[in-house]
C-alpha cells in the first residue's frame, strides 16, 4: 500500500463490496437503458422552452457532442496520446487490470477493455449535462443533472472501471465538447429560426 499514488488510494477508499444488490444497481446505473427516460425528459424540457424545431437541432447537436467526447476519449485510451503532452501520464490500465490495486479492489465484472484513461462515460455524460443544463436554463435542473453525473461517475469507481483521475479527465473532455457544441447549436438554431 505504501507505493500507491494518491489517485490509487482514493480509488480504494471509494471502491467497496456492497454485495450482489449493490453490484446490480451500479451495473444498471452505469448502463444506458436506465437513462432513456432522462433523455426523453431533456428533449421535453427543450421542446417546452424552444419548440419542436429546436428539439430536432438540439438532439442532433447533443448526439454530436456526446459522439465527439466519446471519440476523443477513445483516442486517448488506445494511443497513449496524453503521454505526448504529459510525459508522466501513460495510458493506464483500468483498476480491475491494474497490478497495484486489482487484488485489493472489489471487481464485480471484467467485461471491459484493459485501458481506462480517459473515461468515456464521464466525458459523454458531462457533455450531455453541460448542453442540457445550458439549454434548459433552470437552477433546479442544473443541480439535478449534476447529481446524475456524480452517480454515474461513482458507479464507474464502484465497478472498478476507472480511477478518479480518469473520470476527472473525462469530465474535462466532456465539458469542452458540451460547451463547444452548445454554441454550435445556438447558431444552428438561429439559422433554422430565420428559415421559418
């Protein structure tokens, strides 16, 4: 334990064996199907504020933002691209495959690729959260979607898929993607409004 980094120690502090029910809950939270009602609610909220044409352009841009975030994370994961700009940060194995922590961690499932830096889950959910919070424009929604992001990101630690640092880097990628594509959506939406 003495040779572990702060990030690895933090991971082990947050990761625990919650039993079969907790494992199933976290697998569900980490999946996609459970969040379909959330996506429907986001589209409904955008429709209520802007109308159906804006929902179509928003959906297109939301898919783009999440796709860009996911693609960037894939590049970092599979090419070690961060190493070229940050020499001390090579592509790192997921905790479930990481030699320093895998025997100390609770690992419910091994159904993942070996590398976890940068977290695609964190990037895509943060891109969705940033875009939707900016579009919905309500404080209660911003708090709600922040809680959703934290829950999903925590599920990745619980499942031994990511170290906290992987999630933080993914969140940065997602935030940049979300902000950039949000402004693209606003421009695209303005063009669509002029065509009415």
